[in-house]
C-alpha cells in the first residue's frame, strides 16, 4: 500500500466532491477535522495515523445532504482501486458512515478508535466559534431564518438558533474520547456566551 499516493488521491477526490458544498462543508472543514483528529490521536494514541488521515479526508465525500455526492460503494471502489485492501477500505467506510449526528442506524464496529476519534473531531468542528460560523453558513444555504422567537403557544419554529438546541449544545456530552471531552469544554462555553449575547441584543 503506497500511503502517500493514497492520501494524495483521497485529497483530490475530496476537493472535487466538496467544491459545490456550502462553506461550512468545504475543503477547510476537512483540513480542520484532520488536524483536530491528529491532535486527539497524539494524546490517545489509539488509531492508526494513516487510516485516520484517509478517513478524515474522505469523511464528507459521500454525504447524503449533498445530492451531487457519491455513494459509499463508490468510495469503497475508489479506495480499493488505489490499492487499499478490502478489509481496510470497509473499516474506513464504516467509520465515515457512522459519524453523522443524524445517522440513527449506525452499524459496524462502534468501538473502533478510528470512528471514535473521527466523530469527536467532526463534532468539535461543529461547536465553538467555528461551529457558529458553520451553522449560520449551512442555515443560510437551506434558507433558514437566523432566529424566530417562540409563538404564543411556545412553539419554536425552525431557525439556525434552534439548531443550537437541536444539536450543537448536545455535542459536548456526546464526545467519545477524554481528549475530545476536554477540547469540547471551551467551545461549548463559547456557544453559551454567544446565545446570551444574542438574546440580550434581541431584547434591546
Ligand atoms: P451530521 O451529519 O453529523 O448530522 P451535519 O453534517 O448535519 O451533521 O452538520 C454539519 C454542519 O452543518 C454542522 O456545523 C452543523 O451545525 C450544520 N448544520 C446542520 N444542520 C443545520 C441546520 N438545520 N441549521 C444550521 N446548521 C446546521
Ligand atoms: Ni464533517
């Protein structure tokens, strides 16, 4: 297995797949997730650094939110075509498939450190200042309002601020690794500070 070749081919594929995604899911997101995953693994030392790199690079290349993205079977073919053994390719695909917050039916090895670290890294990039920027970017790409106050029955309409409660504020407690948990604290606090400031400005 030529590791440098596989990494460079994966980078080309991911760049191509993500060029039409929203700015919250662009190549910079991939670079950030790869870096955070490496930082976690430097402390945890539980994942193979090469597999973690390949998984981070390809983790959004078959995202179902984006209609032009490929399928997992295509990704598997791609990896095997570049010389990745079948069982290794399946392991990478399984980690990638399971990381989504919205994936209600995970399958495969959910204790694989490859998956646990990758999911933490992806989740860390969804919180903190970066996560806030990404949420408003994605929210605007699907034309969601920034915020809608609750109606007279207390019903809260869809908005990017609501997404904080639906997902972002929950991520801190969903971290898998102790390094991920530690890195999430600061970012979580920043979400709370942001919301406080937002509501105080809203009520002016
Ligand atoms: P997952 O695949 O883990 O469910 P997503 O890929 O949906 O997570 O989330 C990726 C990014 O898009 C995150 O930063 C997330 O906060 C943002 N995002 C997803 N759904 C929404 C939404 N309805 N409003 C605002 N941001 C969103
Ligand atoms: Ni991602």
